[in-house]
C-alpha cells in the first residue's frame, strides 16, 4: 500500500493506493498542526511507502513516520496525476490555497515548462476565502452566489487588500453585491488566463486544485478559453494521487 | 568572527559596534550553515574560509596599514571601474558591502522603495555604519550602469567622497570615445588623489596583475566544468566574491594552488556529487557577499551549480586586457577595448550576452539555466525575457527567478527550483 500526501497551505489530501487501485482518499484542513492532521487522516493505516508533496513535504520527510517518506514537488505531483489520469492533457492549471501554477506537459506527461505566481497569494484560494469572508458567507457558497450576478463589475487591483477596498467602494455606490462578487471572480480568471498565455496554452487544459471546486471560476475560464477544458471530479486530490503514483513507479523501478 | 582585538580599529573607523557585532554573528552562522556543512570540500577552500572569517578583521587591518604607508583605498560597486589604473596609481581597490539586507528603512529615506536590494544595501551599510570597507575608502567610484545607481550616487555623495564614471549605453565609435575620456578622467582623479603619476611601467605591471587574477579564475572555470563536478557552485561563487576584497597577487597564488588540487581531483575522476547530478548554470545579476541564497537553494535541491554568468562570475573574468602595449597611451587603449567588451545589461542592444550565455551553457554541459534578476532591476528583468527566448532556440530549459535579499520567499523558491531540477533531471 502506497500513500500520497499533499500538504498544502490550506488543506491536506491523502490518497491510498493498493494493488493499483485507490482504496481510500480523504482531506482535512492544514491548521498549524499539520503532522497530527496527517496522522488523523491516515487513521491507523500503515502504508509501505509514503510520498509527500506540497508545502509541508519536507516537514513530513523529516518526521519519523510509520514508513519511508520520499518527497516530490507539487508541480511534479500534479503533472504525474494529470498525465496518468488524463493522458491527453497538455496544459495543467492548478490553483491552490496560496499558489497558482501553470504546467505545460509534453506527450508522455513530462513537464516541459511551468510558471508559478510570485510570493504574493493574490488570485488564489486564499483570495477567494478572504472575499467570501467579506461577503459573510462560507467559501463554498461564494462561487454559486457570484454566478447569480448578471454583469461583472470591474475590479482592477489583484492585491487582496486593495481588491477589498474596491469591492467595498462599489458596495457603497449601491451596486448589486452579486455583480461585485462576479467581478472578483472575473479578476481571478483574467489573471489566470494571462499566466496560461505566458506559459503557452495548448489544448486540452485540465483545471485542478481546490479553486477548481468553485463553479464561477470554472465557468469564467471555460467561457474565455477555446477548446476542451477538463475539471476532475476531485480536483484537489490530484496532487496526492500523483504523489502516490510516483511511489508506485519508484517501487516498480526498484524491483525491475 | 567578532574579535575583541579589532574593536579598537572598528571604533576608529566609527563603526556602530553593537550593530556590527550583530552582523558578524549572523554572517558567521549563515556561513556555517551554507558553507561549513558541505562534504568533500577542497583543502584550498580553507584559505577562502580564512579570508572570509577575517574579511572585516585582518583584511581591514591590512588596509589601515596600507593607508598608514600613504596608499589610498578606492571602493567600487561595479566591474566597470578599471582596477588596472587604480593599482598603477599605487592605490588599492576593493568592492564594497552590498549583499545583505541592512539599514533598509534608513536607505528608503534616500532612495525610493522600489529600488533594488543591492542599491538599498550599500546605502544601508553606510547609514548603519557597519561596513568597514566603506569607512576605509578615500574615494568611492560609481558608474552609470542603471538609473537606480546613477541617482543613488547623487545622494550617496553626501556621505562619502564620490567619483562617478559615465558608462556608455551603446557600443559605437562615439561610445568608445566617451568611455576613453571617462577612463582618462578617472586616471586624472587617481593621480590627483594619490599624488602618483601613472607610468608605462606601473600600468604594465598593474595590467599583468589583474590579468593574472582573471587567468586564475578562468582556469578555475575551465576545471570546474569537469564531470563529475569537482567543486560546488557555492564555493566558486565565494571565490569570485573574495576576488573583490583580497590582495590580488596573494589571491591569484591561492587560487592557482586550489586549481592544482582540482586537477588532481579530476584526474582521479572524483566529484563532490554524482556524475548524474543535474548541472545548472546561473545567469543574471551579481551576488555580493553574503548573498548565497539562491545557490544554496539550488544545491540543496539535488542539483549543482556549474557556472555563474554574472559580474561576480564570468562577466568579470572572461576578457583580458591586451598586454602588447608599451606606452601609457597604448595601454589605456587596451584597457578601454577590454572594458567595452563587458556584456552588461545596461547596453542596448546587448545581443552578445545572449550568445555568451548560450555558448557558456553548452560548454558547461548545463542541463538548464536559472536566470536571477533582483526585484526592481530593470536591465536584467528585461533581458530575462530575451535570454529565455535565446535559450529556447538552443533547446536549453530556463527558470526565471526574481527575488531580493529577504528570506521570506525561500519556501516558494525551493518549490520552483526543485520542480525545475525534477524537470531537467527527467526524474
């Protein structure tokens, strides 16, 4: 049994694979005690091998776990997950808790090029979380709420703090809050498309990471991009899944 | 490093002693983590460890002794200041502190916030009074290689005696003429400051001294290219950094000795890493002491640095001054010609840099290039885009990094660099 664990800035995902099949997957908030969250997720399972990815990968590698721990970056993990589960995909977009990554894949799944946002978390899951908070609703309701807007209002600043100021001043002008929410989502989509174009947009595109659960961001991207645009059923599990697949490949290459 | 014995000297130099002690403590710890933790280092690196541990101590004492003998100390921030002339006038040339986040808040009173870390650093070091090199200088020589520096020197001249050389922006006949007049103006300034005339004899000797140092560093660069890599990129960067502080003759001898050791190691096919380790080349902005952040991130991500296309690297060592001149005039011309070959991003166009980078990456058998631009550095920021295109044509992958001296982005840098290493290593 191989465990892939993706310790991101906001959430931790676990995928257990045994005999080539996913036997269990689960997620939890990262919190400030990621290790105890990992143990909770494992829930007594004893894998033969753990592959860790995400921001906390080295933390796990430096901890005495029940099994040997290897690490790969989330870029490689997502690329691996995407190329095995969706082999036709050429461009992979991953918007997580505090990073946006665009990865371009060659046939066969190797990473050809990637880009990652700079140190600022603008336009990521954290941005949506903050804005949902401003709108006084849980983040999972924020996307559907924004879809109720009819005309996106222009939000020009990508910085979370400045964008909030813009949103508040639009509110003070008496605009429909759903249109403001739609505008905030549109600003994420704009920034994401610019990044996709910088790396080089080759179809089909796969959209993964926690933000791919937001139906408004998905819709806006879909409308703006030509050609096939895929979203996995569990878009935030792809990294953990890729990490587990890496573990399997390693085992295989060792015994081969 | 905080040696009691130097306190009196530092006090005389008007350093802020508690702040300076604090800096040395941090520097010492940083050096221990990044340098002393390496396995299989060359014995010759002990000299570099020693020089660095005494960089604010013994080396400053040497400078004070030199000054007591009547020689002058010239401080610089750029490879455009012709050291040949400085030495020929009997003066000593040193690079000034500009590689750490120091006195940032006070620096921002003299330069705008969106100024690069290097400029803020040299101003911060001065305002915080913790760079004994700056405090030892009889003259600081600046240059017009970017708008940030150009304007910063105006403010800086309220604090130190400054001479600014105008570096042209193109490489036409008229630019060569301008540069020559600037070299001659520097010569005059030196002669006035030192009271020594630059003669054919003194200039010939100085040209040889500086060329010898470049030859030693060229030799090092040829040897370090071996597979498996016989010396870490961090160590080579340190050697390049120390070349700006140390006595040139002594430094050259030590590096040649280190190269002998390298040859021996290579003949035994020994490396500091496995032959299959991904080989990366750095390209872009200079990394002044103690800016070891990116090389350390790279070399702790499973790769090895095999080249530095930078002013603290090959840009400073690639070209020699022609040694056939006999008269002062001929030798000044040779100096001008050599410095006009520098492929600094301040020139437009600067296509030779693209050719140099591609050629160097091929020669070093680099698996990829990491382009490093300091945040807010316009010239290198622009060229990062051009370099990426040129390398793409040559089928060499490149990762573009923009960062500064702070440590807050290390985790993100590590993810990017590791992913790049995974990518070029085909893992």
